[in-house]
């Protein structure tokens, strides 16, 4: 049974699930090269990319499921979109935004039972039924205050789910009724960042200090789950200097963490289930994720790497298979969900460049990394979501602090306060990081760098002594694992600095051609595509 999931509006994309197995998931931004690709049209390029990977056509699909988030421009054209979808498949379904997030993370996890917490900027209005609202109130639609999903909780048990928590926010955010995600984006706006720059705000927070007591901003109501946020307190904070901005980041981050731990604790008491799945853009906040697992009663956590709206397409596809088609099969979530490129495609992209084929790519590239080279690393299938996990990565030596500055200066051009993340061989992780034997496969949790390892890992240790870790096992990605192992043999450090293969403001590279373009337009020293090496 084949289910195609589609996300419309921002972070458009598509995903194909066959009998519970993720065949493909891709964000349109990787293909149209527009960051967070946004628009109220169907992402045909992503849809057809999925069909190509699945070796099928629209006629083979059993269902198409779609979602458009809280994006009011979408409502007037949604009928047209539905008609377009009906011309492709006879079974079409809409799934509310937070439910799509919930399906994405629960069915990608290996849990048979889980509590699911969804936090983002905004979900759907009127329980996903805004289309009717639009039709009835067309004239006054944009003036009318309506409810939109703020935070949601679900309990999943195999093929059933219950909604166990729903907090609504007003569209305007007035009356202090706004989501945690909106509080976070208001803080971003206050210091001149984009609303989707939450990762930067999180990186800035440890440089700040407490100027306002958190209780002055967030009020928790003890008779239930509700809380209110006085965003004006944050809006009135000074924002001129670096420290001003860091103080704003600090308070937003601290409040976010406090509420999430509180919410998670209440939900766990309700379900008595010790597994938690997270999604929604807030799921990318690795610092908050770590506090949830350390301070709430949950014992096991899963966070979808595409926690933001990029992951909605997967949630839609899962919803089609498990909820509409009543499928029952479960399969492990693959770390890499794109398509791979063959030698002919790679060679075509490399035409005119001085390249050669290596007979031991891991050894050769590890040696280059020890020499201080910055490597553009493009292998096999791409990752889904904002984290590069070793197939579309820029790699370099994590040992010396200056590598961070060199990388920023030559390639990434990111704010200097933002940390770079490490990948470590899973079995060596406890010698360098405060891990507990768990896997950290998606760079969505933080750990402390052990005291005596900090000098060996200067380029990936954040100002607060933490790192946003990825552990890697050989079966997850043999080529990437072997590369780090070779680096370990040469340096006695089983860690590599891994950042996404893109420059600031651009999507992560997808095709070999994108990788070549990025290589030629930056000061990346060496490009590696498959077994091919190109040096500047
Ligand atoms: Fe969302």
C-alpha cells in the first residue's frame, strides 16, 4: 500500500511510505534551492522525486494526505489544490498540523507506545477546519480572532491514538495567549533574527544572564495544564548590545525549558507511559530536549530529525498508511531518505574539473582533515530535516579552536557565537562526552564534554562546556564511520566536526551539481563525491 504525504505553505515537501516503510522524504528547498521553500502550490518537484525513488506513478498511489499549516493565504486556494490532488489520486485526505507532527515522530520511533508532545509556532485553526470558516466568514476572515493550535499532547499505542492535551492560542497572540514557539520567535524578532532562526537564539542563550525572574513572564495555572506568556516583558528588554541580545535569548530559552519540563511531567503522569516522542519546530531545541529527558519522569525519548515543518510531509504519509489505509506494519526509520546518485551523474557534475577516483576514500580524506583541510562530503542518499548526518556534510578537524573561525571565515559565515557539532564513534563516546550508553543519532540532544577532553575538542565545545552530539555506528553509515575511524587512528581522537553542506541562507546541497556549485563558490578545500576527490 502506497501513501504520499504532502506539506504545503512553508517548508513544502513530500514523502512516500510503502507498507509502513519510508521509501523517500524530501523537502522542496533541496530541489528548488529556496530556503524554507514557501508557497501555496503543490510541491510537484518533491512529489515526483519521491515517485522516482519509489519507482511508481501517481496511478499506483492508494492515498494522498496533505496539510497546510497556519498560513492564511492558503485558505482561498485550497479548493483548487484539492481538485489538483483528485486528478492524481481518488483518495485524498487532510490531516491537522499537530496530528501530522505527532504521526511523523511516533511512527519514526521504535516505540510501541508513547506520549507525544508537539510544540511549534502555530498549527491549524479550528481543529484544521479553517476552510469552512473561510467560506462562511470570507469577508471578515482576516479581522476575526480565531483559535490556532499552540501545544498538543497525544497518547499513541500501536495503531490507535488519543488527544490528551490541547492548548489553543489566539491568532493575534493578544491576551497573552500564544504558543511557546511564538514566544521564541518574538524573542528572535526582538534581536533582529528571523522567526525561523531558533537555533541561533539557542546558541546565544548561554552568553546571557537572568535579568527578569521567569515567573514575571510565564504564569502557570495550577488547576490544569494552562499557562500564559507575557511577551511584552521580553519586548521591553533592551536589545542594543551583544549582551542585551544574549539576555533576551537567555530568558526565552529558560522559560521554554521550564514549561516543557512542566508540561512533559504532567503528560507523563496522565499516560503512565515512560516513552516520549517530540516534534514541532521546538523539537530542534537540543538543550530543552535534554532537560526533558533529565528532569521529567520520561525514561526514553525520540525526536524526529525533521521536527520542524519539513517533517510534516512524512507525518502525512504515515497518517495515510496507518490511519486511512489501516496498515499495521512497522519499520525502522531510515536516517537517509533521499535518492543516491550514480557514477554517471557524478561524473557529469564534475565535468571540466580536475578530479580522480580514490581507492581508499576514508584513509585519504582522514589524512586531509588532519592537515587542516575543509572537506565538502557528499555521499549516497540525503538526510531529511535540518541536520546533516554524514552524507551532506562539511567536515573538518575538531581539535583546535581556530578551526571554528577558519570554517566560518572561509565557508559558513555564521555568527561566531554559534557552536559547531561533533560526530563521535558510538563505542568511543563515553571517553569524551558525558553519555549514558544511549545513542544520539540525530544531533538533537546535548551532552557535556568531559573536562579532560575539552582541550582536545576545542572547535566543537560550546561556551557552556556542552556539545550537540551525533554518535555513529558502522551499520548506520559505513563510509562515514570508516572515515572517523581512520581519523581516530591518526590522531587518537574519534571525533570529527560535522556541519551541514551549505552556506548561510542556502538549503543543504542535494545533487552532485549543487555540491560542486557550493565548492566552487566558497573556500572549501576538498570536495568528495562518492569515491571522487577534487582539490583546489
Ligand atoms: Fe509545525
